[in-house]
C-alpha cells in the first residue's frame, strides 16, 4: 500500500485536483442552495395556505347593476359552461362550489358558555380540491360533528373587531379547535342541531367550507326541492402563468377572486427559475466530476508500467486501485461537507433578510437538500471507483 501511495504522490497534479475541487464545490453549492431557497420561499407565494394550492383558481361571474334587481345576466354557471371550461388546454380539473340551500345559524362558546351567535351558510368543493386530512375532512350521515374550514379573515375580524369591542376573549388559530360550535339547520319542516369543529383556516377561501358529503346530505334533508346552479367554480390549471387563462376569463366575463393567479404565477416562476439554476449547478457538478475522473484516469496511465510491476509481484487489483478510489471519495466527501456548511451560512443570511419583509415566514426543512447532496456524493463516488477499478483490471489483464 505504501508503494502505491508513493507512486500516487509523485505524479499527482495539485492544480488539476484544486480546479476540480472548487468547480465541484461551486456546482454542488448551487444545486443545494437552489433547492433550499425554493423550499424556504415557496410558502410566501402560496400564502402559507395548506388547504387550497396556488394552482387552484376560483372563478365567478360579474354581477352588473341590473343583475341586482334580477334584470341582468345569470350569475350562475351552467353545466355547459363548466364542460367548456374543462375542455380548455390550460384546465386540468373543474369543480363546483355547492352552497347550503337551507337556513343555518351558529352559536359559539367555550366551556359551555355561548359567546357569539350568528346566521351563517356553508359551501363545499369536491374533496379532491381540499388538501386536508381525509380522516378529519369527512362526514357520514349520523355523525355528531361536522369539520369546518373558516377564512382567516373571519378570525381577524372577530379578534380585532367584535371581541375587542365586546370585551370577549380573543381566539388564536392554535385553540380554534377548542371552540364549541352548535349549528342549527332549518328547512323542510325540520329544525335540528349538530356540532361543528374548526380544523383550520384558509387565506384563499372566502367562504365557510364543509365536506361535500355533508352539504349533499343536508341539502337533501332540509331543502330537497332546491336545485341551484353553482355561482362559483374552482379550476385547477397546469401553468398559472399561461396567458390563455387570462384571455379566456376576460372573454367570458368571469372574475377571479383576489390575486390567486398572481400567486400561482409567482410560484410557477419561482419553480422555473429554481429548476434552471439547479440544472446549471448539476451541469457544473457533472463537468467537475468528469475532470476528476479524467485526472485520476491520466494519473493511472502515468503509473501504468509501475502498476503492472506491482501486479506481477503479487499486489491484487483491488489493493492497487484502493488509493485512487480513496482519493476520489475523500475529495467528494470534503466537497459535500463544505457545501453543506456554506449552504447553512448563506441560508442564515438570506433568511434574516426575508424575515424583515415577512416576519411570520418559516423556512422549509434543510433535510431534502442534504439528502440530495448526499445522493450526488454516493452516485459520483461509485462511478469514479468503477472507472478506476476497470482501468486497473485492464492493466491486470494485459500484464503479460
């Protein structure tokens, strides 16, 4: 082993290895940083909403002045209009908002003491459009509790408006599930009660959302003759930045709630830019790996005669190849560790800057970036070891 190390040190090219080292470090750092930055910044553009993704758009029809007195155009969507929208190239799925057709009121309180009572309503969308735990987001006939998702603005209105003026306790999102809700449903000669449980708040839905199974069951029970067409629809698109979406919506006279398309566009562009940067980083890494492999290959070629002698005097191909393999693995491992350290330092810097703009921002886990770097380390090290071993085996086969 010492003889092989001496041969390795005599012909090693420090400038070549240094060039590979820094190129590899730069490439891996770009790859890891682009992935981590995307994971850290994505919640900002998706509005940190875990229930409705940014590629879901909510559409409605414009209500004109004549429409308020019943003389304008219909503000609901027909089945034909929904089918036409679903057939557009940019559309992946289309779902309808189903509204409750009966009277609903709710009283809320804590520890059995009612604090607030109000008239309200329910709406639902197909469960496929709601990113909630299906075990929680479910209702069967006979259940005593119905899960509910509320708009986050409702909580803000209560805390900073109603509760403050009435000297009532404020409610945080973390304790919202402890609030006792008793819901009264009236219609079709019935007046019945059911409990409600808030499972979350949404910044992208301006409605009180309940499971679709609950809305269908309750409409059949309390308003069996109602057959209202949906006034809002939810649309899943493949590319929120597609101009065809805006053109179609404007041509049809539809409206899109808030800045859903802008959020979707920003998320799409963030994903696109991160993908491009990551591809550049991977390309730099692959080129640096090729430089290392070429350097080790040339180093083996320079020592081929001496290696042939070592093989003839009894050294096995594995022992001869081991120093070169350890060199490549050692360099790759050092690159990986320095890339992770640099990533942590850079992430600390940009997270501090982002925190000044988005105080409630919480970054994503760094584990996926580390696992990606570790995967690159393993794949490339294995590839380099295989190339070195094959070359030593070639010398062994031709030693005579």
